[in-house]
C-alpha cells in the first residue's frame, strides 16, 4: 500500500518539526505567551502593589541569605518583586510587538501592493518615500514620532509601526512583483477579473509566507525598539512594568551592589527576542528558502 | 609555495590590535592612580551643568556652585554657618528706622578683568535687577530679586567707596540676605563688553577666575593670584558634569575625580568603608515637598513683590478643582507614609518633615502634630469632599537630583502608589529641569514635587518665599502651591519687619499652625547635605546654605 | 563609473529633500507655539509679533518651508531654544565624538565578525561553528543598552578595569586640534591622552559594535559557504592548491562582497545604537544630544540632528554602493 501523498500543510509541519531552531524558538515564544496570559496565576506578587511595601527595597533574591521569601529574583528600589514585574511585563512587550507589527503590516501591505501591482509612477513615488523613511535610523525615527505624538504605550506602538512599515512595504512589493509574473495572473486578467479581485484572491494569499517570516523577525526588532523607548523614558509610563523602563530605573543601583534589578529584565528581553529570531529564521528555512539572501 | 601572505597580514594586524588594547588597558590603570601633575587641581563632579554663570540671574544650585568661586558680595557667611561677616564691604551702618543701610567698601580690590571694584560696580550689580529702565535689565529674569530683595527701593553711590541701600520698609533678614549669590558684585565693564552673553563670561572679584565652559562637560576656574585675601591654595577647580550617580561614584573610587555631590544614599556603606574617601554630612537646611496647586496666582505688573489691588487673582493654568478643597489636601497628607519614604528611599539620610522649614530654624513650631499615615481617614475625607471614587490627576516630577530629594522619580512613583490606594489615579509627568522650573513657576502643574534650600539661614527665606501669597506671581512664583492666605502673609510680613527675635519666632509659629491646617503641601523630608571627597582634599567646610566654597581647600 | 556616481548623487537629492520636508513638518506638527517657547513666559505681544515677522512666520507654510530650506542650505540650522547657541555649533561640538565611537565600533565589529564568520564557515558543523552562530544569535537578540549596562557592571564596577563615563581622564592635559580625540592625541604626540581616550572608548565600542558584529559574522558565514560550494573553488582545489590558499586567496575575496553591503546597510543600526550607547555611557555625542533635545522639546535642535543623521546615513550608503562596485569587478554600472 502506498502512502497518501502529503498535503502541503503536512509537509510544512514536518519540515518545521525537523528544524530545531524553529522548534526551540516556538517553545520560547509559547512560554512567554503563557506567562503573559496566565500572569495573575503565575506571579507571586502584585507587580505594582498599592500601597508600596517600601521596606522591601533592594532586597536580593534566592542566591543570598538576605532574600525575602516570595521574592525569588529580588526587589527593585520600591520594594516590588522583580520576577512578578517581568512576568507582567511580558504582556506589555508581546502586545506592543504584535500590534506594532500589525500596524507595520497594514501600512506596508497598502503601500507595497499599490507600488508593486500598479507600478509606474505610483511605484516610483511610494518607493522614494520609503527610501526617505529608511534614511532614518529606526530608534531616531521612533523618538521623533514620539516627540510629536506624545509619550505612552499606545503612542509607542504607533511610532514603531510606522518605523517598520517601509520594510514591510518592500517585502510586499517584492512579493507582488514576483507573483505578478506568474502565468495564472495573466490568465486571470485575460478572463477579465478585476484588479481588486486579483489582489485579494491571488496576490495577498501568496504573499503570506514572506509576511509571516518578516513579521516574526520584525516583531523581534519591535520588542527591542519598544524596550529602547521605555529605557529612554519615552515609552511605557510608570508604574507599568515594561522591561526597558525597568532597566533604566535600576541601573544606578548596580554600583552599590544591587545588580539584580537591572540584569533580569534584560535577560527577559533577550529571551523574547531570541525566541522570535529563532522562530523567524526557522520559518524562513521552511516556508521559503528562496528568501534566504 | 609557502603560506599565503594575506593570512599573515590579517593575523598580524589582529594580534597587534589586541596587544595594543591590552597594553593600553594596563597602562590606563597605572595612569589613573598616580597622576604626574604638579598643579593642585580638584575635579569636582556635579550632577548637572550650570544654567547661567550670572549669579543674579539664576535660581539653581548647579549654577551657584560655579559662581561661588568667581564672585563675592558685600558680606559673606562665616565658614560653616549662616552668620555674616564683612567681605567686599568692610563695615556698615543701619539707620535708626531700619530703612537705610550704608556700606563702606573695601579698597584696592580688582575684578578679574583688571578693573577696580568700587561703588559704581555695586550700584550696577543691584540696579540692573530692580530698575526696568536700566539698559541691562532686559538681559535677565532676576527671579530671586522678587523673592528676597523687593524691599530694596534704591541703591545709590555716595562716593567711590560708599554705597547706601534704601529700603521701603524695615527688613530683619536683609543683612543676611546680602550674603546671597543674587547680590554678588559683577564687573560693569565686562557686562558692557558682552551684553546678553555676559552670563557665559563671568568676571568677579572672587578667589578663582573663569577659564572655560564646555557645555555639559566641564567648567574650569583657576586661582586668582591677586585675590585680595591672598591666592587660594588650589591652582584649579574643574566642575565636571557627570549626571549618572554610579559613574560619579566609580570615578571618585578610581581617583579620576576628587570630589562629588549627591552620592546615592544606597552607596553610603561603600563610601564610609573606603579608606581613600571621606563622606562629609550634616543636617540640611532644606525641605522637600509635594505641592498641590491651590488654584490662583497673580501678575505682578507693578514689580513690587506684592499683590496690589490692581493685580487681581487669576486662575493658574494648572487649576484643578479637587485641590482647591482643603479636605482633599488633608486626605492626601494622610495617604502618604512619609516615615516609610524617609527610611527606605532616603535610606535614613533625612528626617521626616512636618513643617515647611527644618527644625533648627528660628520660630520652628515643634508643637504641631504631623498628619499620620492613615488611609481610612484619607478615604473618609475624600468622600466628605465629594470624591468617594477618587479622581485622576498628574504629578510633575523633576528629572534631576536635588539636595532635598536624591531621586525624585522614585519618590514620585512611591507617592503614585500610595495615592492609588485611596483611589487617586496619578500619571507622572517629567520634562527637562529648566523647563520644569519655568512651567511650575507659571503654575501649570496640578501637583508637583519640589523643595528648597535655605539661602540665608533666616526663617523668612523659607516661610515668606515659599508660603506667602505675595509669592504667587505667575511666571516667577516661589509659592508652588499657589496658596493664598492673607492672614498668613500678614503674619510673615510682620515677622520680617521687626528685629525682635522672640516676636518673630511667635509670628512664625502662628503661621505654621495655619499652614498645617490648610495643608497646601505635603512636607516630605529635610535631607542631609552630603558630599564626598578623596582623603587628600582637606579644608572643605559644608555650609548650611549648600553652597560650595573652595577658597580654604588644600590638597596633600 | 563617473556617471554612476553622479547619477547616484542626483538620486540622493530627492531623498534629502524629503527628509527636510518631514523634519520641517515636525516643527509645525509639534504641540506648542514655537515662538512662545523660544521667547519664554514674559514675552509681550509686540515681541512675539516682531519675531514672527523676522522668521517669516506670518507667511503661508510653503513659503516658510522655502525660507527655512534656504537657511539650511547656507548652513544655518537655527538656534537651540535651551542653550541659545547655534544648532550647528552644538552639533559640531559633539559630532566627532559620535563618529569616533561609530568607527571604533565598526572596527571591532568587522574584525571580530569577519574572523568569526570565516572560522565558522570553514569548520562548518563543528563545535566552533555552532558556538559562533549561537553567540551571534544572542548578539542580535540583545538590547544594546542592556549590554552596555552589563559591560559597565562587569568591567567597570566588579572588576574595575575600565572607566565607565566620559572620554578622557580630565587630569591629563589635552589639546584639541581636529575635535577627533583619538586623532588629536596622536597628532599632538600625547601618549597619556591616547591611552586614556582608548580606554574610555573600549566598552562603548564593544557595546555598540556587538549587534553589527553578530550580523557580520552570520553574513560572512553564509556568504563564505555559498562561495565555497561554487564551481570555481572546486577547480582551484582540483588544481592542487592548498586548502588554505583556496580559502584565503579566493573565497574570502569573493565572500566579502555581500559583507560590505551588510556593513553599509546596517550603518543605520549603528546610528540607532549610538543613541542608546551614548545615553548609557554618558558619551558626549550627537545621539545623547538628540535625546536631550527631544526631552526638552528643543525642536530646532531635534530637526538639526535629524538632518545630520540622515545625511550621514545616506552618504555612507552611497560609499557602500561605490565600494561594492569596486570590489566586485563583475558588476558594472554603465
């Protein structure tokens, strides 16, 4: 008896399971997502207790005999549990990353599809604009957008979304150009399908792979940039347990011996970004080896 | 055919670079502990850069830290105290009615630019601040004039070395105020030379001369060899800007600097256990507070430092209805655990404040009972006031260390957390320091953190400047709560106009009772003044006014 | 070739103009009246009106844009609101510091990254390969400001080997010539200064250069692998050339092409990273200046910095392109 031929999705899943980095990345991300969703159940303490328990200020964690039970990674200057803040902080970072990429994709798809599909002067103008946006280093552009629209988490998401949209636009455009050449598009045009129909039914679904791959990798960058804005005080406002803000709050206490408050949030960021990078790399190998340039 | 050359070259370059870095690192270690300089230079690290180097036009301690080496006034503080002694004036006479002070000036003193110090210079230094028709008046804000010196009606030259200061009414604090930086004597020739840029080219009579100002990096002053008291022992003082407190500490531990201000209280243990460092500390003449905007200010169109009938009360931009209600303000007092903040955030380097000036000041009312930490009472008061579900507001917070608050951001967050517990939801607002001062002085805040360091050791300098309704001037306010209480102002003005010490004390005590009941502020702490020096720097004496005087300092 | 350069230069112009447009839009989009901000609280209506006329603020927006653009082309970027200095002076004082940091970081990134990538590629699937690639992956996943803090903590606080702030030990006499401290200490033959400057440069350079280093390592590796598989390498091997010669004479040369591109493309990353690194290490560069300017709503300064950053970025890209064509003789741009 011969085996049934594998469907495409079965093949993808098989390739995924054999790609160690993708699997590992997925595990890391799922871990963080669980932390985010189940935060109230997992965290031992309130991340922003009100009133604050200031007497717990700058206590070390499990490695020291001066630690307080229930605060395994130590406390920050205001006596708040670092581990609980990191757990709740995952909500912020993942949300910001996801929405920022969502915005970037929405904008990028709009621009990229328009440029790639219609070509001509539309393409030229739109690509010039993306060139201009590319001329800004990403943090600088984000800082500048925040300077105009104001500080805060929601503004951070918008700012980062705008910053990453040129990249997504390029990806979409490339994808559209590639697909445009394909024969069945010509066929569709020949039988008179409208442009919109072609875009929605053929172009977009076929551009899904690069969007997924780049979206994942971009989310890694978005989380880094969000943390950077938080570090500079331009992102999440106190008392939100945002990882970057936690770093900037605590870095001056290292010199007097309290190193934990500034070390662990950074590790959290590394885990999140690493997971996304691994997943993104893996997805790229699986979905479209062609993209690996 | 032998090894490929390009590989050799690559490896060779890499090796050289790595060796070079290793050598540099090991040498740099040597360099920093045994500098082969023959000059006596104290590098003093400050938390921020000066705003301006014109002593009359500044209100912040960073600027005065520098100008105090360059300028002097008619009188000065005796070492370590707020008592005065002659300086550029050798003696003075106060008239019987207390409204005229005649000063006899020191002769033979020269400014750093070689010009003579004389009555013209004194008149110029004062007149440019109070006389709006003086051509140099436009170059500055002269905020301090309104706080302390508005009773001065006129300063006139009697002869080349005699000056008379005419007051509009007697002022018991005036003599000691004259030792302040605001009325230091500047060179008129220099002012004429630089005009609006004079604040970058300071020329005074002091023990050190200005050399250079590299913005946000350092300001260098060098010894004035012709100083009228004799040249200072130090050759140079370099005020270095190191905003990061960890970097300051590491720098002094490494010997890169010889002195620093604002050490982090959390690091006191490492400082006191370090054999090469000395921690200078004393109770501070300051107060750190949370000010709630009580609502109304006025425009001092007549420039007389008082609210006249033709200057009506207007709403401040930060007007916020709940804070006009005394019960709300008291509730906030009950909601904040000051003891916890002082113990855990100030880490014991301060005492809890229950009044608006520190306990050793004349007229301090120790009988007042502070609001205890009581959240039940707080919620009760809020309900009574009509806010059973609390409300939302914004707390303005400074971005820099202050003598009365090492880390305002953290204290602000702690307060945010305490208020959250009684349903008051607070957002934190932070901007750069100079804009912060500008905007809070204009009353744009609903509530803000701020504080004050005493300038002259006189209670008036706290009570009147901070709590008198005359200081609710929009744009140059000293009264950050914009607290209008005529009864209090009358008490404070009366206290200033009498020389009877007991009478003054009693008037101030009465004022403090009213202020306590009205609760326009939450008084947080009186912080210690702390400086760190390396052991080889001797002779620095802390002054209660938190000003830095380097003249007596020597290095071994 | 010459025409290509000219063509590319012409292509830059609309990009730069676009940047100026965005920068200009910013000053006007930002909340607050810039004139009031500039003059302060006590400005009378007359003073405000005078300034408005002087800066042409009573004109329609597009006219204002051209006036401003004209000023910019003449090198006048306006005055900082806070410090009242010329924006060009403020930026000029700090620009060399940022450039030196960027160059130091790039040298570190290229040296370590390329070597690591080559080792990784030539010993594919070995432990060395996996280690290098894992480290590289960590490298691109680390926030640069956290890395800076960790380096400060380990080498500055715990070990005490290196300083953690400023550019030079202030006790060492130093004379500025070009504004580039490393260069100046060499020119003035000031050994002590050179050592001090270099020791202050190490940690920030490593912090800033780590992410580019990781990217370069990965790119070098994949590029090398690509090349090593190719036919002409097999012919060289068949000819009997030693493995070493094959690798180092031919493979590397060809593999460098995409690496150069990557360095150029990631220069933007370097500039971004510089902003964060300078903040962590209190480095007196343009990155820290722009952050402080944004905090202080000092729009003329912010805009000036944006223009400078964009210009540098665009020029570096152009140089990268040209370098690319020079290295790879197979590509020509007639």
